[in-house]
């Protein structure tokens, strides 16, 4: 054997060795990356599985099924994407979607993540830089005792009795509170209180709707305590509230509207509007982007926004679909076509300002309700 032939053979061995190490390195990085995305202690949990699969369209799973069940490829050929298995595994491992360049930058560039959401309809001044910010403080911070500056604003108006209850109101982040009412609390991430919180908005709205002939159920579950008792984390709040919503709808067949009341973590300049010399807390309608059939929820929220715009221009900041990594993306809205999350003001708003907005919302919703269901109170 000549030296040239020996040299070529030696080169082939080196090339195969290098290729082998490259393949091993890629596999190793993939395994490390996959493992790093799984929260410690939750490697077999449903939230973990959701986080791994939330970025994939349902058509991807249909494609996988069609490879085994051939008739599916004929019945659903118009819905099957032209996605190769290599593209699927690339997306699974890297969370990158070649058809959406936002996924390339969304988790790498500071401040770019909000651009993964979709503004359905926005008021002047509403943009991707001031979308609602979901509270994300550690649970021990939320559970801290805090002193209230002043007494809770009393609701003087007497509540009328309404037999039929067609609205369900609850508060997934039930301890979200307001800085003006908390003594020596300046940090928006510490604006929480066990009693003076968004549940007061729900009760106020219930009484307001009752006086307009609309019955509402208000859930008072302390979901923050539920998280603590179960050893869960704050990002699992919707997991805690979902059974309550499902039970309320199952036991009350006439309930057709579901409102999850929150307050934004945005500051006063983004969440306050002056009308006729009085300050109001702005509203923002949030729809989950990560479940099929949310078109009905979007339509419902859009109608409410437009009706607010007709009567109180600028009071609603708009409608946004939010989802993707780091967010729930469903918000329990898959239980009803008329389920919506509503942000009432922000951390700097007072209850007086929020109650004015609740008055406006109740007025607008009542007009919508009686127009859409003219016989609701007469059956």
C-alpha cells in the first residue's frame, strides 16, 4: 500500500472521528437544553408537559398521527402543514419556528418578548411596550402582612336581589392590591394585600350589575393561599382557579359570562384617564392566545371595548391576545365563549378611580346584555 493510500485512509478515520464527536456534541447539547427547561421537582407534572408542547400548532400532532394512521392524511390533507420531521425536531429542541422570525429573537433580546403577543385592537398610545404586565412576585412576598393606609372605600348602594345569575366573577390573582392604599409600600412588585385587593372590585361590580337587573356570582377563594397549601408556585395560579370556574359553570347552567378581574402592574401614566375632571382607571381586555376557539372570546372582548369607546372614549386600552412561553396563554377561557380577563387599572390607581371605571363597565355591559339576551330576566 502506497503512502498516499495510507494517508487517505488516515484522513477518513480522522473525518469519521470528528463527525462522530460533532454528532455526540449536538446530542449532548440537546439533552442538556431539554433538561434545563424542566423545572426541578416538576419533571413529570402537567405544567411541564404543557410548557414543552405549548409552542406547537395542533396541525403538527395531526401530522404525526397521519404518519401512522394513513386515512387521516386523506381526510385532513388541506390542514396538514408541509413540515418535515427534521423541522419538527428542530422546533422541539430549540423552540425556534422557521416560519416566525420572532421566535429567533423573542427570548434573546431584552424587551422583545412582548412582540410575541398580538394586539387585536388598541387605543391611541397602546403598543407592544406597554401591554399588561402580569404579577410575578415570589409567593412569600405576596403572603406578607402589610398595613393599609386608609379604610376600605364603603359601597353605599344597596344591592338588589336578582334570582337568575348569569355572570360569574372571580380573581385568579386575588391579592393584587394598590400602592396608594398600602402604608410605606413603594415597590409595584410588593403591591399585595390579603383583604384590600381586587376582590373588592368583583363585589362592587356584582352590586352594580344587580342594580341593573343582572345577577352575578362572585367567588371569594383565596387562590394565593391555595397555592401555599399545595406547595405550588405563583405561575400555577390558573391551575388553582380552573376547578372553581368549571364547578361554577357546572352548577349554574344559566351562567353565560365569565370575568376574571385583575389589576395591571403598569404605572399610573399607562393606566389612568381623566374624564370631566375625574380620574378613571383604564381597562384592558386580555384573551388567551394558546387555545383553539378563542375567536369567540376575542369577538366578545372587542364588542365590550367598542361599546366603552362609544360612551367613554379612551377608557379601554384595547384587546390583546397573550400567550407563548412564560404565560398561561389560556386563562381558563376555554370553558366559555364569553370568558375574558379584565385588567382594572394598575398599581398606582385608587379604589375610587377603579369604582368609577366599574360603574362605566357595568353600564356598558348591561346595555350589551339586555340587547343580546332580551328575555334573560323574564323566563
